[in-house]
C-alpha cells in the first residue's frame, strides 16, 4: 500500500512539470540510442578484427599436381617458431570438406565441385601482423625458386585496416558515450532537483508532521528510475524495430541472405537474425536496465544534493 502511495506521489510530481518530464525522457532516449549505436558498431568492428586474426593470415596455394611430399618440404622450410603460430597442410580432400562446410546452404555451388578441382595449400597464421610481413618475404623467396607455388593470399591489409577502424571507433565512442551519459546524468539531476525545489513547501510540511526521510526521498528516486525505464524502452524500440524490419526485408534476397548468414557466423554473431525473440527481449532488457541504473544514480545524487 505504501509503495502504491509513493508511486502516486511520483506520478503527481511528474505531471506537474509535463514539459520538463517529456523533455528529459526524450533527451535521455536520444542519449541511449546514440550510445547503443556506437557500442554496437564497436562490438562488430572488434568481432571482425578477431575473426580475421584467427583466420589463416597467409594461404599458399600449390598447383593441383604438386606432390604432398614437396608441399611438406616447403612447410618445413617455412617453419619459424618466432614468427609463426601455426602452419597447416590442407590437402585437396580437406579443401573439399572446407568448401562444403562454407557453402552448405547453397547446394548449387556444391554440385560441380570435386576434390581434384581444388588446389592443395598451406595455411599459415603468424603471431602478429608485423610478423606476417617477414613470413610473406620468406614465402616469396620460396616462390622464386619453386614453380609449384601457384598463388599467395594474405589478410594483412584487411586486419590492419580493421584494427585502425576498431581503435578509432573505440576511442571516439568512449569519448562520445561518456559525454552523452554525463549530459543525461546532469539533465536528470537538474530535473529532479527542480521538482524538489518546486515542492519545497510540501516537503517542509511533511517533515513537520513526522514523515520519514525515506518516505520523502523515494518518490524522487522513483522519478529517476521511471525516466530510465521510459528512456530504455523508447531507445530500444527506435533501434530494434527498424533494424529487424530492414533485416527481414533484405533476407528475402537469397544471395544477400546467404552472404549475411555467412558473415554473422564468421564473426560469432549468428544470433542476430529476423526475428530472434530472445535477442529482441535481451536487447530491451539491457537498455531498460542501463536506463534504470543511470536514472537511479542521477536521482540519488539529486536527492542527496537538494534534500540533505
């Protein structure tokens, strides 16, 4: 019963300053939308970097008629524990299995491919992007004297560019998100402080009739939490509904659907699919919890500042 009365008081306080209440919720929603966007961007960029760093950073393709013994001899020549994390021989049979796994959802591409049509290779993962340069130099030396090496493919530029983009996103996102959250914090603090000052006389009367500090403070703390709940709901809705609608529309295209599923699987984010109820529910819960946390801290700070 007491909680219901406290909520009624909170509701009454918020109604008295409708414009300020709506403005606070709107600004806080924008803060969460921008923060969520940049955090998501940062996660995707980092996942992409991790994916390409875990992949074979150098793949040495050999001509199809190259003997296994000759490939293993080159493998032994390239071995360098200081530079190479792992070096693996991929036979034509192994290459076919990898191909089948990668294109399992597109049977048309599997019908005409056989082990004989795929080249054997060495997959080399360097210990770092810098070590990769030296590994490539060693491979080029082998290529000059060995006509059995057909082609060399590596991901140095991809990894370096992704790392640069990821670092830029991390730094800029941290600065921007910190500034936005501080702005939301002080906005809510000022809003609740304004409401406290506006009800200053009522608060004095409540103290005179013996109301506890807890009973006086809680409506203003609830106010901050309510701002957080509405801000979280609005921001999650503004992001997730258009995102899911666009994703659902794009997934109708078979080629794009295949590419998207492959990309999401590669970077470990295959749970983002239309419509994944658990993902959507989790997305809402996270936004609401973050909103509630910021609202609670802001309101608690305002109460201590203006009521103590």
